[in-house]
C-alpha cells in the first residue's frame, strides 16, 4: 500500500503458534528417590534387532502393551522389561486403570526416578481403561498421584473389540483414543530429544 509516496507493507496473515507440550510431572530421575527393593523392580533385557521409535512398557501382565504396539509398526512391546539399548530407549509405561495396575506403575516410576535404569527416557504413563464407563473418583485421584512421578499422564479409553481378541486399525479407534496416541507421539518426540538418564 502506498501513502504519500511512502510504502507501507501490509501485515501478513497471523499464524498462531501451537502451544508447547508441557510436562506435568517429573521429567528426569531425582537423586532423592531411593532405589526400590529388587522384588519391586522390573526385569531388564537387551533387545536385538532394529530399535523402535519408542517402547510400550507394560508394568504388569495384561496392561495392554501388545495391543498398543500392534497399532504402530514403529513401536514395540517391551515384554514387561526395561529395554536397555546402546543408544538408550524411550518408553511409555502402560498400566490398567485399577489399583493393582496403578501400584505397579508407581513402582516402575519410582525405579526410573531413582536413576537405577540407565539409558531409559520415560515419556509418560498411559493408563488403559479396564472397563467401559467412567473411572471411580478414587482411581482417578490415585492415577493423578502416580502420574506426577513421570512427565505425562494419559487415559486410554475402553476398546470393546480388544476384549474379544480382535485387532482394531488406528482409524477404527474412538476419537479419544486417536487423540491420546497423537499426544503420546508428541511427548515421545520431546523425550527422544533429551539425553537418556
């Protein structure tokens, strides 16, 4: 635009910045956290083959790590073990939305927070619905407490087809589930950029 022989540039379109994906819990191990007893630790293994983008680490049997790994060929189920690799590993802890599952997640988060699993980056905790419907308040509250020990906490909704042993393609999942998976991918990208502890 020209105004009295002076050229004034018109402003370009406003591009809104995406909000930063901010961690809501501990982002790295802390020296003040004592190592748990051996009975409270997950086993470790040195996997072979190509490293995935990240690992789903079910902290107890039936957590859902295998179902999640089948949704994305760039991920792997850690078989309930800390995956120790030369380059370090990014993991998402997985637990069912019941008190025993959340206690197992709390033990795994404590083990990571103590610094006793070198080379592991924890992106967060994914709590898998153990039944359809809304979680009881006590379980929601306890999941928030446990989730405070890791960078992020996600709640994955009930997927009825999994109850029958049927696989579901990602696009067949409820919208809430697809949103959670996208949030996990964003957090994993951020965690992978930080040094392994």
